[in-house]
């Protein structure tokens, strides 16, 4: 890449609000200077962040209720509609029932476990692993980042060193390691330590929606035929069955699209925020006649091994990628291996980010 290429600073963190104070033990100055006027856009942003933070617990309850209804509907209506246990025929005569019952339990396990981990596990912050407090935090974080040949960028809201791929979340009010985005449905940020669980939750849920729609087509038609003289053979109300089928279709499209997007990011070793930055840089490089390469990209196989911590590049067997287990990612989220084919780009003073 040519050294003459100039990159326009691209904002990747929010401006410092008055409510966000630096982490320090120094007493507040008694300055009588007039407080800075907050712009209308900043006020709207603060209100939106507060609303997103407040809605998080409500959305988790809503997600739990919707998942519970569809799971209950599957085991009490959909599964009995297609397969039932046949007495006296043994295992060989009930293979269909055993398969669908086992597959349903596996999907429920995958959805529930990954959602729980995505909600409960912290994505990781700059202060992870730093035991001291106050002014010593800055030096301790720098000591953890010994590989830097020069001082890393500093977050103008946290006033702490900002490792590569780290960004400030205005909702959580902290810098998140390998920040992807803040998701109100998990009331948490998606970052280094819980990104795997978020992706697999989307994946299991998308597969389950497709499976539910296929299995629920027959019961839905029966439930929708209100004029039929045939009796409804299930004690679960037919309106809930119809609602569950429609819900599975809607969630399948929404979550399925999101899952495909995040799989693309995973296979190309990018986060959502990095993808936006990289797309911007690629356009500039194309105009200059140069080619931009993501420095964290080790190819599809290498990226999967890094993300799931499996294979030769990881620490776990490959099959653990298909199991909803709590498996930590590679590294502490503050330093990442680079392919040597990319570049560290400067996106401006004080709020500089590694891309």
C-alpha cells in the first residue's frame, strides 16, 4: 500500500458526554468554568442509549416467553401430529419419534444455553485482569500490552488505553474488547468473550425456525380451519399454534438474515464495526490503485479455528463447535495475531481505532 494514501478520520466512538467521567482517583477540580453546551443530537443519543439500556431486561423476558410458547407447542402439538410413541413396536418401530424428539431437545439445548451465555458472560473490558485501582490502572493496562512499540490510542471517554479492535459502547459506558455491537435482546454487548455464543444462538434459532415451520405446516392448516367439523385433538388452544407458526416464519426471516450476516463477518475475520471501516478504506484504496487486506484474516478455515478456538490454531477438538458448551476464546482480547498482510490505520487523534 502506498505511504501517500491519506485516510479521513472515521468516527468509531461517541463524543464525551458530561455524565461520562474518567476513571481516576484524583479529586474533581473546582473549576468554575461554564459547562459545555450539549448539542441536540447528543441529547437525543443519550435518551436513545438510556432507552436501549432500560428495555434490555424487558426484551429478555419477552424472548423467554416467546421461546417457551414455541417449545411447548412443538412437544405438545407438532411432534404428536407427525409422530407418536407406538406401544409394543420397540425402538425400531419408533425411530421417527426418537429422531424428532432428540433433534428437538438438541435445538432447545443449543438455543437456551447459547442465549444464557450471551446474556450472562461479559464481552470483556479493558480493565479485565487489572487488579489495581485509581491512577495505576493506566500503567497496568499498558503493561498488559507490552507488544506495542508506541503508546496505543486512548479512549476520550474512559481515559484508558484502547487496545486494538476495542471500541466504546455508549450504552454500557465502557470500552468493549473486540466490540461488535450492543444488542438490546441480550441486554449486553457482543464482544470478545461472548461473540461465539451470540453467533451460535442466532444459528440454532434460525435452524429451529425453519424446522418448526416445516413441522408446523400441517397443524397450522388444521388450526386455521375454524369451520372444520373435525375436533381439535390437542388441549393447547389452536390460536397459540397458529401464532407460533407465524412467529417462527417472522423470526426465521429476521434472525436468519442476521445469522447469515454474522457468519460472513466470522468467515472474513471482521466485526460489524470493522466491516464498515474496511468498506470505507477499500473504496479509498481502489481510487489510489492499491488493494486493502484485512490484517486479521487467515482464510476461512483459519478464521473458523480462531473464532471457535478449535483445530491446530485453537485448543479444543473441532466437534466442540457444534456443542453448546462454555468454551473461552483464544487470548485475552487485547492483542490479536496478525497475518502480516494488512495494515494498522490511523483514524484520528484521541479516538484512534485499530482497523
